[in-house]
C-alpha cells in the first residue's frame, strides 16, 4: 500500500474552531487533500464518520465476559512470566522476561484505557474499580488524572487543552532527534521525570491520594516478591521494564497515532492509520487498539469492535489506500525524515 506523502504544496488545514491559533509545530504530517475524499454521509455513516444509530448500538456493545477473561488472563500470564523466569534462573530467561514484562505493561495500560472510556464493563462501578485497582495503579497510571486529561484529548485533539501537544508537535523531525528521544526513554531519563512527578504528587493535596495509591500498589508487589524471597524480581521484572522499555514503546505508539497531525473536525487530519501486522499487534497495539482513527471517530466503541468500524470507514471510501501507512516502520521513518540541520558555517568555510 502506498504511504501518505505529506501535505500537498500550499495545503492548509481547515480553520481551527474557536479562532484558536494552531500550534506552529503541528500539521507537518497531515495527508494531502486527495487522500481525504469528501464522501460522507452515507446510509451507514454520518458526516463525522460515526455509524448511524442502529449500527452504532451494535458497535458499542461491551463484551463483559470477554473483558473479564482478558483481564484475568493478563494477570495469569504476567505472573507466569515472572515465575517461569525465576524457575529457569538463567540470563537468557531474565532478558526474555524483561521484554515480555514491558509488553505486559503495554497491555495493562491498554485495558486501563478501555476502563477510562468506560468500555471495559457495562456496570460503571465495576468498570472503575477494575480500571483503578486491577489494571492501572500497579502499572504506574494515575487513573483519575489520566481520564481527565485523556477526555480533553478526545474532545479537541491538539486544541488548547490537549495534554500531549508537545509529544505530537514538530514532526517530521530528524532521525538524530528521534534517536535522542528514544535513547532518553531507553536509559530511564524520561522515566525518572515521571517518577519525580509522582513523588512530588505526594506533597500536593489534590494529587496525593492517587500518588499514594500508585506507590502503595508498588509496595504490595514488592512485599509479595519479598515474601517469596525474591525482592529483586520486582526491581528487574517490573520497575525497570516500566522505567525504560515501556517509555520507548509508549512513545513509538503515541507518535504513530498523532505525530505531526493537527487540530481539525476531520479526524483524518488528527490521527494516522497504520496497516496492522501480527508483530505490531503483539508488541505495540494489542487488543485491536491499532485501529486508532476509528477510536477517534467514535470513542464509545470497545477496542474489540474498532476494526469493524474501520471497515465501515473503508467501505464508504472515507479511508483510502493513500491515507493508510503500510507499516509502523514506514511511518516512523517518515516522522523522522527531516534532513539534519546543516552545520553552522565557520570562518574557514565561509
């Protein structure tokens, strides 16, 4: 499939609502107009891409039993990885377990994201209890604060209240710049900033309850590992994967979702769509969350049904081959395609 080629010469994004001035670093990866045909509404989709009510009701159906099993299995699998690595007790087993635990943190956060959207369980109390105490706090996620910021993200992507504008702005960047960002993530520099913020949160009256719950969850996990005589397992197979690998995976996914896009009522200008490969779904976008454009078209659709909504968008002609990136690797390459800045002239070379 052909990859988007970037904005056409002279192309301008549609005017921002509320007369908000667009962030100057946004819009560098918006597809050209020919990749965004104006074909909506249809008899199945509304003008904004959402399905008509009778179809939308089916797409928004929450699979309670499936989500309960998926949550339980994630815990079983995670504990199993740690136990197996400890039983094998060799360097290769620990290295493999380290990477698999990074993937596990991705999955805990994805299911927690479902709970943030209240698409994990139909019972709201159960949804939030599981989202907080079974999926988020032990995975270092401040559920309540994340929900507040994430809803602002969905209400107006890249708008004045977007919490992650700095993460999406400035693309395309140079390859060296992307390497530096990923190096900071992989070496714990980004994780240290997050951890310091969490610790500072214990001194703030508003954020203290959530910060203490997250830290308390870590104490519980450490206590369990200590009770089995292996406290180092918490450090090497939980804290460090979050502190390093999770930061890398999170950045790679985030910029593939919105890097270089812009504020617009047309969600095709705010979110990328990438062809979903088995490898990407294993490491980066589990539980079918890689159909991210569909998620932004209708955030009330559970992750399991996003591919169905996306198929509707494709069948209508609203999502085209020209809009779709053939792989995450191709998109990351384009996101880091800006030529390196020329070296400053010297007196000898002037």
